């Protein structure tokens, strides 16, 4: 446990970045704005964070974020940007996920010395990572549960997002199972509504899933949104398990680390991690947290799948960010530990976004989820699923979609309809 935890930040300040880095290290370990009684040299040697590197970048004329302290002091630009790496003693934190987050991403954002602060990267020693939960399913387990040994898993989302009764939801799930999907998830805004409470929706949906399995031998994974407080989430997971389900979903940011850890340790089911709200933490380049550090923290909670959005999709992230996020999910958090999670691609996905996904990622260990891309296909959901599978086959073979569509009518219809 002697190896430290290392965090890399992007910082903006009108001050000397080296001095600011020392403030960061002290604030997030044993120090404050002035040395206090009891902060001995021996204690500092044991517990103080250490600045390992400072790489100064460009300067800008205007601050990214307002700062009342700097304004009171009359501090002005230029505003210097730097990448700072700090090593934190692992013993300061222990196997405590909320405290780890508070250490590497806590009051740093409020420091009066900075006009920009972003946690970009988090590196953990293997012995420290081993003290936390691993995914129960991950990539291999998700493939085994769905019977999909090769190729991308084709999934979809219950649409309309909210409003369907338990019976109507089950009827839609039956149609989607018959259409050939591998994976179905609730929308993040539909958890336990009065018109379709989980107590009714889970049994109804799983009856449809079991009937499909009995007819075809195919097990479709359904991620039920059980986002709630911790005790309720455990009860909901128990219900899903009793009904023969294999997966539950949680809105990570709003349930919190402790609730997800509690859920992971309680249930053998796969946990589908939905990152809704992450944009509030990440869209400003000089504020918040990058996906590598973000997914590191959540993987310590034991999730099996992580949302990364989708290429050429409907959301704000550029494709490079989506691809980097997927690769982060594939990358072990520490040497010698198999803890990869399955990235979930979604947001405006359809057959036409498959080639870019394949070319960028180079593997199909992923959930490719299309809501409208399946449910709005002019030939119906089965044609929507077929069009995506045809697109994946074409991409893997290096064929242009337009060429493949000549003998794939579902793909041809998708290109005409969605490509307008």
C-alpha cells in the first residue's frame, strides 16, 4: 500500500502554477492556507500529497471562470494554464470511495487561486484497486448472459420514455424480443412511476422475456431502472432476480457512490451504469472531470456497463471524446486486474453510424443501442435491428453501406429514411 494514488489536473491561474500546485497538494492532504500546530515534518512526510510534475501550457487573456477572491485582490491576467500531476498517499484515503472522490475532486474546484480546474486522469496502484469491487459481468459475462459470442450487442431503449403502463411496456418488450435485440433498457427518467411501478412492470416484462426464451432459446438482457435510495434499490434488485432477470440500471450521479457500492455487494446482477448529468461535470473544458477519471471512480463501485454516448449522435460530445471514453472502458485500471467494462453507445444511433463506430473503436465488445434507429425504422423494429446487424457485417468486411444495401433491403430502407 506504499504506492501513491496519482491525479492529473488541468489548471488555470493568474499566479505561478508551481505555487498553486503546492496549494492543491496541501489543501487535499494535511495542510491549509497556513501551517498549523501539529503539522510536524514527520506528519507531512507521511501524509502530505506531493506535486510530481507541472507542464505549463498556453496563457489566455481572459479567465475561464469568475473568482471573487482574485477580483478582491486585484489580480489580473494573463491566465496561465498548466497540467499538474499530484501523488496522494493511499493511506490517507483507505478503501473508501466517497473519500477518494473528495480527495481528488473535492474543494479543489473552489480554490481562490484558480480560474479553471479539471480532474483529467486518475491512476491507481494495483494493490489499491484490488481493495474495491470488480464487475460481476463485464464484457465476457454480458456476452455469456445474452448468448452473443461475437459481434456487437444490439440494444434498444423503451420508447416512449415514460407513460406506458406495465402491460404496455411488456407488450413492447415482447415485440422487441421478437425483433431480435440482445439488450433492452429503461430510459433514465422511468424508474418507479405510478403508471408502471416496478412491482408490476418487472413481473410483466420478465414474463415476456421468459416466454421468448422458452420459444427461441434466446435470453434478452433487460436493464430495469431501479434508481432510488439504497434500501429501495436492493429491494428492486431482489425483485428482478426473483423474476429471472439479469441486469439492473442506475443513474450513477444521482444515486451516489455509496448506494452503488451497496447495490454491487448485494446483488449478483449486472449493473448498467447510466451517466446522465455527466455533461454538467464535463462540458466546460476548464471545469469538472474528464471521463477517464470519472469512469475510474465508478468502476471501483463495481459497475458492468458504462455509457459513452455515440458517434455522430444527437448530443454535444465530439466523436474523439466518445472514442476515448470507450477505450477508457476497455483499459484495466491497474496492471494484472481484469476489470474492463462494456461501453454502451447510444444517442441518435442507427445503421448509418455503425461504420464510424467500427472504424474508430476497432472492436465490437460494446452495446450499440438505438431507440429511434430501431423503433422508427419504416419496416418496423425487426427491420431496424436487421439494418444495424447488416451495417455491422458490412463495416467488419470493409464494405460501404451503400454497396451492402444492394442486397440488404432493411439497410437500404434505413439509409433512405434516416439519412435524409
